[in-house]
C-alpha cells in the first residue's frame, strides 16, 4: 500500500489509556466473555464504522485472490 492509498482510509477510533469496557453476557444462552465484549464494543458507532470499513477493504482486496 502506498502512502497515497492510506490517505483514503479513516483513522481508527482512539480510546483513552486504561479504558475498561463493561459488558454483560446474554441470559439463557451460552456466550463467552469475548463475544459479549465484542458485542458491547460494536455498540460504539465509531468502532462499528471502523470495523465495517476494515471488512470492506479486506473483502475487496484483489491481492487475497492470488
């Protein structure tokens, strides 16, 4: 990726050092701590958009077809 290519990507969200996520597992079904944490993190609009953009870059990357 060249320097010019990296400019079209938005900056990833920056969280304050030491930030702790609070999450609760779903009741009545098995859910790991990791799944509950990721589900909680995706409630943040900035993180959700960053992950959506990363998925689109990965999905549309022609080099992965080689």
